[in-house]
């Protein structure tokens, strides 16, 4: 079995909620994102989504139907890392026994016994809400990009205010992601310095790019001003 993809780190934000910043997930990672987050906000365009073969509904693998398994052998060893991986797989509804020198069926039984999960039953897979706010690129020169950045910031801010876990991504998780995270955190009441500290805690590379690339902070501040003005979003300014 190949290496298990990892879900992005979710960091607690001031005032509530958790935020994770990342590049676009591969298809194998999508179920893990569902398991980890309450809300996933994507800033990719429809063309980028199509090119990456990403959809908003994760391809959930149904629990395996099987007869009674063999009893776990006394020499089947289960490491802490394998237990963590097993919990993530069970939560995502994509069980596969971690690699082991023992037979996978014996190992699955051993892990499920330790997790107190019956072999014949698996918990229902968790489904995060996926919200699409497409932004053309890091220059924010698209007709609706600032409006969409505002909408993304408002979506993230509302989810954090509700205490939810939010995963935010664009392509590499650096430019559009940083601007949207900054907008959201400022809407949550953080000042400039506190917002940058929180973004750095979530993903240092994103914070670095937010300071390095000259188009990002002006775009985020324009989106923030638009939100604070209460101006209604124009039609086409966002897509969910």
C-alpha cells in the first residue's frame, strides 16, 4: 500500500474555529479533507478544478462486506502511527489495513479490536461542506476577483465564528489562499499584525508570500473595505 496522504494542519484561530491553509488536494486526499474539516473553501477556477479532476463530492469507498474475520494473532503488532492512520481512514470511510508483516485481514481485525470498531460495521463517512469561490489568479485582475475574495473572506469568517474547522486552498496554497485568509481574519476583528501571526502559524510559506508579492495585501484590503462598506455583492461575484 502506498503512503497515506495527509490532511493539512488545522490551527486554532483567535476568537474560535480552526483554519488550515494548503495547496489543492489530490483525489486520494479528498476523503481525508472531508474527515478533518467542517468547511472546505476552494479558490480554484472551474478550469483548474477540471484539470485536477477535483469534484466537491468526495469519492467515498463503501465499507467492505466480509464474513467473520480470523481472530487477531498474539504476535500482530500495531504501532501508534498505524492507529492514528487507522482512525483517519475509518473517519473518512476509506478503510484499508495499514501495511504489516501480518496478513492484512488479521491486522485489520487487530486494529479494529483496539479501536473497538466491529469488523462488519464502519462509521458513516463524514462530509465537509465544499464552497467554491473562483479567483482567476494572484494578480486579482479578473472582473469579479475582488468581490469573490470578499465573499471567500466572509464565508471563512462566518465558519470560524461558528467554531468550525476550515480548510482553505487554491493551487499552491500561497497567493490567493493568503489573501483570502488575511481578509477573513481581519473580518474576525484581528489587526494586521495579529492576522499575519495567525497565518504564519497556519502555514509559514503562505505568510511569506503574502508579504513578498505586492498584489496580495492591497487586494485583501480592498476586499475587506468592500465587505465593511456593506455594498451588496454583484451577480457573478461568487459561486458556491
